[in-house]
């Protein structure tokens, strides 16, 4: 089934701390390894290769992969590696120097002889029998014994290395997520990048932080070929229009640029990238998606905290695809390229508080493009959290006090910890007053809180939020403070609006 769904983000006001912006156990290994002279390169390589095979549990996907290539009896090391790599989590695969040294050596001539028996001692002689026994819950486990024969570097037959390990089928995933009624999907739906950089600088090739959590609180996973678990994420190239990305995601077109080929050399440009997260071997999650498509009122699905709405023509569309026990979710994310002006600044992380000076009543802010931010400024003698500063080619320095908003370093003093302005005093003239204080956006703007003694506290209020007020007070400068918790007050100033009840 395929379905596209639109959703939109919802900002939530929060009280911020002041800080910078399954499987069952299988039976034990029975192993006999005879190590020859470790100074011999072939012997060292063979012991290293054999040592990687361990007791394993297999998902259905891994079991199918094993059965498609595995066999019993004697075979070359390359043939053995293709089928039995499922049991080797250390990744000594076809590209590993150890395996290649054994396979390509004129002297090693390594082979593997494989046999298998069930936990009841019944010999297994074919892949079909192996499949049947793995699916039989009374079998418990299958024991595989491999004898590696090889020559040392002198072309002399070395003492064989024998490895024995057990294999069992993993408990069905649906036992963990049997009654799924909802799931929360999250991913990086947008990313800001600097002008004159490249996709590789931001890891656009590798990650979108795609995650799914079910209503039981489990983070869903999908076994990979090495036995580890992770949702398999695939990323497309970058497109210059949403329609092109939509055609990739929904119509199978593959004409997007390779990610590595995209330089961000056009300022103020938006690219689009298709992100697909796949959960394998999880019939419960697959069933949830199917149920959601048929009955959105009964089954819940959120993407980045928002319930999808069902519209198609939006860069935040969502596609659901199910096939057997495999389920994939496809979304489109935006990549925003900044301006040349923003790229001319060198930005450095920091952690501290900037306090505006007293020379002016208000101090204006600028955005990333160094243009004034309208309708907002910082009042004099007020303290603000900062997490970055930047310097341009002319030596101008600015501190960041909110996402995309900066104040000139000449208008503030910086401290690496919250310090109370020198002219602050204890709050007096405390009056009972019910009302609401509303703080201007953006949400990343932090309005610091004060104590009754006039000192800076250790928390802040995020912008774009409203708070219940129960008292007002003043300091020695006549500035008004609004009590928003048992011991915390927010100071009046630009962006702070009080409404009495």
C-alpha cells in the first residue's frame, strides 16, 4: 500500500534549564582450536578468521539469506564466507585483509568442511533441513561444526582449526510489540547548511537520525547482516524542486544528483532529499501501518510529534509501504543553503551569559545575514544566554542569543557563568497581582529568571510562551519583575508583555 500524508510541526513552550543553547540465550560454545606456530602468517590469519564465528540468533531475514547460499560438506573459504558470514559479527568479510590473504595465497589453499546436528543429535544434510529445524520450536538450536584445512607459508599442511557454534532462530519480534496501537516517527526534517560548503560536510550521505518508537516505549529495530540492529535508512540525491523529489519517492524516478556531487554554491537555495526508513521482520509494526491507513481514528501515527493530515502537495508528505513483514516510511526533507553574508563569518561555540550595557535603553539584534531584526531588541542591563559567537573578515564580533539572532559584542559584557548585573538589588514593593506574562518568539530565545534577592537564577523561560503571574515587584532601578514560580521572577523588557486579570 502507498499513501502520502502531510503533517506540520507544532511548537511547544517549555521551562528550560539554563544551559547551552531479542533474543534468547543459546547453548554454550563447544570449541576446539589448535593453534600452530603464531609466527606463521597463514596460521595467524586462519586463527583470526575462525575465531570470529560465535553463537548466534537469526531473524527471518538473516535465516533466508543464510539458506540461499549455505551448503554442507567441503568448500572453498570464499564459498564458506558467503553463506556463514551471518555468524561472524566482527565483519571479516570479502574486503577484509585476513580473508583475502588466505584466499589469494598460493600456499594457504584454505578450505572449510561443514557439518550440522540438531540439539537432539539428528544430522542435518541440506539447507532445507536446516530451515525446517530452525523453524521447529522443539529443536531449540542447531550445532554447526567447521573444520578449516590449510597450508602454512611453507606449503606444508598445517594442523586443522575446528570451530563449533550454535544457531537458533530469534524470538519473533511481534512478541515484543504484540499490541501496537500507535508509533512515533522522528527524523531531521530540515537542515541549514552554509554557502560554499558541500553535502559531505554535513553527513548528508549517511544519516537523517531516523527513529521509530512504538506505544510500548520500544525503539523499533531491524537486524542487519552482521547481527546488529538498526533501522535501515536510505537517502537519495538532492533535488532542486519538491516535485522532482516527489517523483523519486512516489514514482520510482532516480534522476536526482548523487549527494557527493552537490556543491552548495548558490546562496539562499533549498534542496530536497528523499529519506526512507525500513523496519524489517516486524509484522506488528507492519500491521500497525496497515491499520492506520484503514482507520486513522483508531490507530495513531505521529511524525516529529505531529499527526499526519493526509495531504499530498507538501514537502513534508509521508509515504507508507508494506511488503510482508517489512515496512518502510518515506519522507522528504529540506536542505536550506544560507547566504554569502552568513558564510563570511567564522562561528565558534561558547557557553555563558551576555549582559547588555547601560548606555542605551535598548540594543538591536541582527539575523544571520547581518540585517536588523524588526520589532525586537534587548533592554539595557539584561542578561541573556549565549552559545556561540562569530567574527567576520572585518573583525566585527557578535554573540548569538537566539536561533538566527545576534547582538554586537560592543553592546554587551560576556561572562562564562551567570552573573548578576552590578546594579541589581533585592526586589521590593511586592504586590499580589494575577495575570499572564507573554514572551515573544522565537522559542529559542531564553528569558533568564531572577530570585527575590535580585540575583540571576539557574533557569530560563523559552520565547513564544505564556506564564501565569501571581505577584509583581520592583528593584532599586524601578524595573518591574513578574513572579512566574515559587521563587523565580522574569524582568520586564522588550519582548515581555504583561496582561492583568
